[in-house]
C-alpha cells in the first residue's frame, strides 16, 4: 500500500496564495487541458479546490457534458460554487464532497484530472484503484504533481502504482513547476 507520509491537506485559506489572477501566467488551464477533453465528455476534477481548472473543463465539455468537481473540504466547494455561478457554468459543474477514504462517485467518466493533490491522499493505492474503476475503457487519468512537494522518486512510485493497477503510461505533458503523467485505462 502506498501511503502519504506527510499527512498534509492544503487548507482552503492557503489556496489564495497560488489560486489568484496571476496564476494563468504559469498554469493556463486551456493550454493544459484542451488536448485531453472533448465536447460532451463526462469528466472529474478530483481535489478541485475552488475550481480553478473545473471552470475551463466545463467550457471544454460544453452544455452537453458534465464536470464533477470533487473535494474533501466544504469550504473549497463553496468557493467553487461561487465561481461557477459567476461564470454561468453551474448547469455543467456538479460539486461533490468526498471523504478521505472514498470519492463516492458512481458514473463512468471519460477523463479524470488530479492537479497537485495526489500527494495529499492518505492511501494512494486505494485512491488510484477507485479512479481506475470510475473510468470508461480508454478513459484518461491526468495527474500533475508539484515539484516542490513531490520528489522524482515519490512521483515514480505513483507511476509504478498506476501501471500495477492496469493503466498504460502514455506521456508526460510539460506543466510548469510540476511532474505530470497521462495514464490510459
Ligand atoms: C493543493 S490543492 C489543489 C486544488 C486544485 N486542484 C487547484 O489546482 O487549484 C489540493 C486539493 O486536494 C484536496 N484533497 C486532498 N485529498 C483529497 C482526497 N482524498 N479527495 C478529494 N480531495 C482531496 C484538498 O482538499 C485540496 O482542495
């Protein structure tokens, strides 16, 4: 079993240090997500925080698609709802409260996006197995981890785990100050 050694969950107030209007200069959500999302897709932004990427996912899937924006912290989902209402995207984005042990979503997904959150999950093995089970055949899991908190060795553990579970490691898109992987089910 792969476990998170630090037991750290990014508190909602800390998100304001990096999730601000300047963030687009480093992490442009459209550039990062566009190659992996199609109109009409059902996707999940797991560990969505206040929805920085959920909004762009909603624009990309369009009115016939769906974005499940899932997080452990109600404060994060409250921030997400404010943002999605303001952007007029509330009909596409469905907020979902997880527990630390289970995501608890049931519908099959085309793509799952996990940005800077996998290192916070306490039981990485169970978590990634649940992600695998939620994806449709040929579904994509896109993981991005921060180089500040996740060493190359730690990230390689995630890569090995994904392959053990049954994913194929497809590519490693360039994302600033991050390590990333595209897994295919
Ligand atoms: C560093 S923040 C990143 C937020 C967002 N992805 C972004 O880039 O703006 C990590 C988020 O993952 C959430 N998180 C941590 N463990 C989780 C779990 N097991 N299930 C769902 N969300 C989790 C935290 O509550 C936090 O909102």
